[in-house]
């Protein structure tokens, strides 16, 4: 960094009211810098490609945020700051340089701020965020009013950066682009040095060179990890360098580690004399090492031992550093920033020691260059996972490299001996795939520096919602995750439902619907699954099935029958026959239940459900119960619009007095007609609506399309308007067969067939 540039920035940043413009202000590094500048009473503006939570938070602090990069946004600034990722042809950067406005890379600006305090740079490839957060909190607990700049939000610290009245500033040093050598700190905590960021560095020797320069510019104490060979090479012979770790050569030595679930207890020696015992409530042996480094630095700075022990026991971690997103008796979801093989291995080891039955790991490789350079190191790093899901490389603005992908990494991990590895490029499909794999006793762990954390958030929301609702319901109610819908449909086809809900009574049904409404969970009613094709991806949200005894009651008074929504129509006809009530025999030809028949105004053998219904009890999606007379409802062919926002609980139907023998003969006749004209194989009933006077089945039959098939889906030879599942058919095969029938009928008869079967869900 040029001395004149540093002097100019030092003068400018000391003048409240000067305007600093940050290009790419929503980046994790830039948001922290923006916070520091605002607290120094500078006027701050910034730009970014998208409006995000980060930009909204900055606006609340008074930062003027522009969406997009336009040249005029830099005009009027006294200083323009950009990250190393911002190219010289960026319109704002180019305009600032054209106007002679002072410009600087982010680390240059930070280095000037560091000179205002006794700055402590936390450096290394792994553990910087956690260690920097720990150290800041230790100094805060000791009452030192420490300022900080950390690469992630830390709940205990309030934000990722803050400028306070104390004389110390803890800063997380970014080594990725070599700018860490710009700092001239008071002290340095060096955690580790490994091959990393090989898109910038030629090799480990160049990395060592940059870290060496940082250490040479450190004014006082260097605390380094004596377990890391590269750190030892740089530090062991350096004046004022103090080692910590498990090594016998460490001045601050770790002994007697006891790890249990998500905490660890260890003892720390100084010059082989016991300082005391430390307990941390963040998991993993790597955090034992981090805590020891922080304790060593605190001791060297003069922090009372009791304050250090107290702070470390209270420390809860930074966001995305083994961050628990959801936990309960059966599941836990954790998100971690691990994106280097060493980090992955350490994070999985911590998960393995947490006491859960299985570790389900999801990993998103970060950058093509890193993935290529460290492919052989990544291959064995996942050994502590029971099941591993890999997704596509998060490019981070890099151009893809030939032969480097998430899929090629998956193959490399398999070849290294992992027994259960799956690849899925799409994060949305990945979430569904993982959700279906989770069992009670699983810890789900997402890892990566990209957007894989969104999967953790969605899974946590799903699992915590499931557990929360389960606690609200009576023991008799059934609530299951990822229930296969193929076993709940007459066609025996369909992917799973996110939630399958069989309430034991109306009270629990109301609870479930109210919960779904307040959490924006879509609700789908599934009756007996007839006239229904569920797609292979299943149904998102909650599927409600009214099959418990409270919903399958039949009560008869005079010539009226009250039937719950879950009553099978065959059972309703039988009960009516026993009571000497006729007029309902046509329902023998409908394979569903009362609720479905009402909702669809189902018909058979020249009879329609709504013709015999007097009133209906229903519940809306907020859990409110209504009773409605049949004449008040709009009734259409195969639908009653009222049930787009209501679920039928039951109905009162009117019968006609008749002798039991006559009713029995009618039922026998209807049954004979039904089974004589309909296939016994698995089907969803009639697939197409009848076009005008012509029957769809008759048209398809006349065209010779019986037994036409796609995969295991086939046009029935018994009734041409039925598609049957010959065993193992997929919804995609049924849809392809439907499309082929429609195409041929259109070409031959110029008739546009419309589907009558209800198609629900989404593709796999």
C-alpha cells in the first residue's frame, strides 16, 4: 500500500461527514466496513446488484443503497472502496478514477481503521470467524469495550462489526486475495496455514510469504497454533511468538479433553503449570483448539482468567458456524460454512461425536478452482457421514472448468470408499430428496460457502413445523412426514406428501388447518384417492385424510341419513338398505367416500350426489365450521366451487322408503353394471370427460386404442376411458399416454379431449 494513499485515507476517515461509497456493499466483508464507517460518523453509500436482507439492514442504519452499478452513483464521493472481486471496468470504479476520487480496496481501508486502535488480527485458513468472535466476547466480558470486524453475524456481539470506545479492535483477516499483508496490527492470532485459495496463490510457498509479511508487520505478540506445521515453520523462531495447542512444544498446552454432545471441557497449562479448566458449548476438537488460542491471547493481553473462562462458557457461536437451525427429540438440522477439506472433516467429526444415530451431510463445493485443486483431499473428507448428498459447484463468478463438477466430485468420493453418495444439481429437488431420506435420530448437516444454507433453512422449517404440530395434537391423530401417496390412491401412483394428517376429531382437524394457514402451508384433501393422479414428485404441504372413526359415522333418523365425510359410499348404501331407505343405490357405482362425492358432485348410473344431499357440514381453512343447505350451493358438472375453500365434514342425505329386498336388487344390478364395464385393475376411474353426446371411452375404443401403453400405464381393454397401472407405473407414463391419446383423437376426429381425472402434485 502506497504511503501517500494511506496518509490521504487516514486524514479523510478522521473527518465526520465525508462520504464513502462502497461498491458491492451487501457482501459479508463490506457490510461490516459500512457499519464501522457509519459509527465513525461518516456519510456512507453503497451499491449492489440485488436488494437483500443485508441492504435493508444497512438502510436502517442510514446507508444510502443503490440497486445496480451505474457510474453516477460514485459521483460526489470522497472515497470509493471496492472488494478485490470488483473489476477495473466496473462503471462506478471507472467513474471515480476518471474524476480523480480517491479509490481503495477494502483491506486498504480496513488497515487504516486498524491503525486507530490496538488491533488484533485473527488469521488462518479455518476458524477465523469463530476465534475472532470468541476473542471479542472475552474482551467484552472483561469490560474492555472492544471493537470488532468479523466475517459473519454473531448473535452475542449484536452484528458482524462495531466501533466501540475501548482501545482494542479484533479483526478477521482475509487471506484469500493476499491483502492480509496490508495490516500492521498490534497482535496476531495465527490459527493455521494450508493450501487454499489456489485461484490466487501459485502454491503454498506464496501463501507462506504473505503470512510471513503479516507477522513481520505485527508490532507486539504473535500467538500461533503449535499443532500446525506451517504456522510452526513461520513462528517458532520469531521473537515474541507464543505457541498453543496439544503439542508438547506449546507454551499454552491443552490436556484432558472431554467431549460430550455439543460441549467440550479441557484443561490449559501455561509453561506446564495448570491455569484451570475451560468448558465451551460449541462442538468439535477444532473449537477446543480455537478456544485455547483465544485464552492464550487473552492471558498475554492481561485479561483476568475468570473472565476468559466465563466468556468461553457463554459463547454460542457465529452464524453458519455449526449453527443449529432446528432441534427436537427426533431430528436436528445444522448449517456450517465448511468449504475446505480440513473444515469439512472437522465439522463432520464434531457431528459424529454429538450422539445422533446418523449423520446426513449435504455439501456444496465452492469455486471450480478450489474443487479442482483439492479434489483428492475432498475425496476422503466425508468419511464421518452416513449418507452424503452433493450438489453442483457454487461458481462464485468463476468460469466452469472441464471435468470439474459436483458430479465428478461425487464419483471421486465413491471411489474413495464412501458407501452412500448421491448427486443432485438442483437445490429445490435436493431438499425434497433429503427430506425423504430423514429418519428419527438423524442430524442433517449442510456445508458450503454458497447458498446451500437455504436448504438447511427450509428443512429446519419443515421439521420444526412437523414437531410443533405433533405436540399440539391428540395421541389418536396421525401425522406423518413424507408419506407415500401411491398407497392412498386407487391408481397406486404418486410421490410423497410433505405431511400426511389424519385427525381423530374435528377439534384436531381445526388445529391442523389453523396451523397450516398461519404457516403458509398449502392443504390438499385426499379422500379414498379415486379419480386422482398424484404426480411422481408428490404433494407439497399438508394432505388431510378424514378416515378416523369420528368421520366415518352414519346416523339415521326417519328418512334422513347423516354420513361423515370419510364414510365409503358402499357402506352408506348398505346402511340405507338396512334402514329401508332407497334412492341412493346409484352410489354403489361410485368408488369413493361421501366427502369426495360431495366435492366432485360425483355421479354414476344416471344419478348425481348433490341431487340427494339436503345440507352439508364443512370446515374452512382457518378451522371454522359451517352448515350450508344444498340449494345455497353452486353445483357444476363434476365440481362444487364451495369446496375450493372448505372441507366437507359430512352431509345429511334424504332417502325414500322402500323394502329391503327391492333396494338389494337395485344394488346388485348397479354393482353388476359397474364391475361388468369397469376394470378391476388399479385405475383412477374415467380419465376423460365425455365430449358432448359422444362417450370418450367409445371414441377411444372405435379408434382401436385399447391396450395402447406407455411403460406400465395402459388403456384398459375392459373400458377404453380407463388407464390402468400394470404394476410400477409412473405418473409421467400416465401423462405421456394421456397426451398420446389426445393427440390421436384430435388428429382423427378433430375432438379436443379434456381430462376428468384430477391431477395433483409436482414432477419429481
